[in-house]
């Protein structure tokens, strides 16, 4: 289980009356569970996920992954091995000069043997339809293909928890659906915990729980049905409910009026 | 500015990989003073195509013709084209490099050799167009802004050159609904001011709401060019191109299939509600 207990964080620590980007955020993520994290730009989503795998150090509160508390610098590496992260813009994490080397990069760094590495890289290339680009430099892939590459190079490390910051934003609807079903399979079959940051309420409908942040605080959380039934509250924090939820609700109101 | 593309072929070349053809025999028309959307699956050639419109890439064969003249006809013409066709790239905020918002937005006009006054005016005007208060933002570092504000500053830094054609590559990606709406309105306002807008997007709701013409690419080939009403009824073509129906239209189409007598060709939540209301009224009056 991945636990966040009363996480607070501020970017501006010099200032006496600094504002917190995260205020007392707590929630748990079980293995096999999928949480959609939503919020307007600037609500603290990216800050929160950076606190989870120790890219940022929370000012207050604890991050505990499978019983191991995140302590700087003692357990940072251990936690980063367990918690894989895919950034919003794939160019921020792609470091090598070919697709194949990019996928192998993490494995090389933890000293994986050549045969095992080749096998895993091959599998990832196939799974993410990147086989035909094996030797291509990543900058000659399209935006959506680079997003698939970023995801592949994180999944190949087999982390127990996956944190994904809008990993499908540059993909076409079919590609997005495929990535989502890959993520779902990771949660259901491999029992991984998944946190997905998304701006698409339609994606969140497929998840177990939805957590909504506003100004660094959790304002609503629950199952998608519970959360999206609060249309006015969702809109007040600058988000949309799924189109079919909104129109469906309107139709019910119309019919009950007659 | 009319843009037309005639039998365009293009391959990326690299020392390490054999070349692969990114665009195949593309012929199309982008009418002026309209909003044209370019859609298609990841890797279908959308970004490659728009980089031809202002001569960032040169075709292997075929032509890009703007106002009746090939953009590579002479050196002066391609320079002229680059001044008048502005491109906002994917995640444009990652290209920030100036210390404050003013310098960032003024960078283009400065390079065009405008006077101080002209530069100042264009910066203020373009910040206003993207809904940012110049008093408040001019001196701020672009790196301290929120995601939505950054995107708007990046768009302003192209608008400040007052291009006749505005091209945007995935302009709403990574934005929350409120910021995405602002960017959508920027495109509509730019079109309303008599200019041409071209954008690439995977968001079919956005595409169906604001575009007058849609071009669909699939594996480097043009597979559709026309109106949204024609595209949306061609589900096989949509599926093959990795696209889906807009959520609003999909909902209305399902209602129609359930026996509601209504017109499913609506693209905004507001219009959908109006259509549903009219439909229920008709049932009631029978």
C-alpha cells in the first residue's frame, strides 16, 4: 500500500508567510487499485506526484510505500524503484539516442544481465508498437510515439506503483484507449497501484476512485459516480464532468419535469 | 492567405536509420479566413505537414503554394511567408528563454525590426488577446507562471507578430478545461478578425465545435478533406484513422438510436441541451 499522510509542501520557503502548494493531503493507494487525480492547472497535481517518489521533499507529512517511509536520502532510491513515474512531456525524460537504448537505460543502470535485458526490451518494443523504430533516434518519433516510449521505458522496470502525468495527451483516441487498457491490465493482472493525472473526465470514469485537488487541498474524492454527480462542485473548481454524465442528468431532469 | 499543397512527398532522413516516408502524395486546400482542423493518429504526419506550411521543412517533391506562388520560388518569398504564417508548436512553453514576459512576447516583433512603439503596442495587444493583464504580467518571469498562463504567453509570442495565418499544434494539450476554453476562444477570435486558423488536435469535441473544414491523415496519406458533417457519418474511415466520435455527438446519436426524434448533429453541450428540450416538448405536445 502507498500511503500519503498529511503532506504539505511549499516552493517558496524563504518567505515568512509562504503559501503552501499542498496542504495536508492524505490518501491511500492499494496494489491493484487505480486512482484518477484531477484538478485545474496550478492545483498541485504535479507537485503532489513529485512528492510521492521523492523528486520533491514534503515540508510536512509522510510518504509510506509498502511500510517503508520516504526518508531523505536513506530510502529515496528504494522508493523510486517501487514507484515509477511518467512525465507529462515525454521530452523531459528521454535521455538516450535510440528507442532501444532508451528502454534499456533503466535496466542497464540497475545492472540487469544482457540476456534478461534483451528479452525485456524486445517485449516492451513489441507491446508498445515501437519494434519498427528500434534504432531510430527518439526525436524522430512523433509526439504520441514518444509518449509510448516514455511509458515503455518506465514499465520495463516493473515498478509496483505507477504514477502517470497525462501520459496520453498527445495520442489519438485509439492509442489512448490502448494505453489505458495496458494500464488497467497492469493494475488488474500484475496488481500494480496506479495514479493517473488526467484532464479527461471520460478517462476517470474507468477508474476505481477519483481524487480532486483545488489549491493544494483534496476537495472531493470517491468513486467516479459519486464524484461526478456533484456537477456544480466540480465546475466550481474549474473542471468538467463527462459529457454523457452532464447530458444524461439533464435528460433525466427534462423527463421528470413532464 | 490561401495555402494549397500539390502532390507533396516528404521523408525524414537520418544517418542512423533508413529514410521513411512521412507524407505521401498529399494534395489539399486550406481556404483563407476559415478554421481548418488537421486530425489523425499519432505518427500520421500532422506535425510534419504543418511544418511545410511555413517552409520549416521542404518537400522532396511537390509544392506548397501560398497566394498562388510556390513558397520556395525564391529566398525572399520564404522569408515573407515565415513572417506571415505563425506556428505555435506542441508544448510551446518549453521554448521559453527570456527573463520576463515582455521580452518573451517581444522577441518576434524585435526580430522583424519593428520600432519600439510598435513592439510595445503589439505585446500589449497580444497579451490582451490571450486574456492576460499586461500590467500584472509584463515583468514576471515566464517560468513562474501556471501551466495555463505559460501556454497563453507562448501563444501571445506568436500573435505579437500578427501573422495572417495562425497554426497551432495540439494547442489545448495539458490544459484544464478553463484554460482550454480560453485557447479555443483565442482561435475563434483570431478567425473572427478575418484571419486564417489551422490547428492539429486529437480532441474531436474541440474539432467539431470550431472547425469549418477537417483534413484527416492516416499513415502519411490524406484520407479525408471536407466538412465535419460528412466525416462524422463515415465511421469506418474514423476508426481506421484511430479517431473517435465527439462525445456530444455520440450521446445524441445514442439517444436517436433509442427512438428520440432529434437531430444528432450538434457539437456543444448547450446546443445538445436545446435540442433535447425541443425534442421532449414535441413528445409532450403529441
